[in-house]
């Protein structure tokens, strides 16, 4: 076994690279991945290139409040949130355009669901 694995990378400046060139890339540990908050792409509004806004739901009252978040990479699971949310926060996944701070919502499900489920 060679210890080599195929990967796909997004490199900001690839001008010095060419096919077959060997590179070293620092990976994330499993511990980092477990602590990263990832939200659906439909759950945020763009503020600028690295920031977005989500509506966080107060679990007890159902009242929403807009929260600024720092965004990371887009992954197969959604988009990473670097700052502004904690694991376990309840957020609005769809319909942000019609919401305002202080609106009350009723969660119809927690987690990922598909249309018409």
C-alpha cells in the first residue's frame, strides 16, 4: 500500500502548479470536523463574501433573531460556519426572506428533510 489517496483541492493561486507535481497539504483532523457547524445552503443570506446571516430560533418561545455568521467552505453537506453558531443551535432552513427579528415560528421538523416528506 502506497499511502497515497486521490483528493480534490481548491487552490487560490495554482499558477505554479502543473500535472504530476507533488504537493503537501495539511488536512483537518477528525476532531476538527466533529466541531464544525455545517448548515444547508438554503439556511443563510449572503452579507458579503465571507459573512452571512441566519435566523436562530429560541427553542422555548419560537421567536427568531437574525444572527451574523462567518462562513467557510461549501461542502457536500452544506456550508461551514466558522463563527456565529454553536452545535445544537436551531436555525430556520427556508423562508428567511419573509422573516423579521421577533417573528414567531413553529418548527415542523428538526434535521434534514426532503420535499414532500
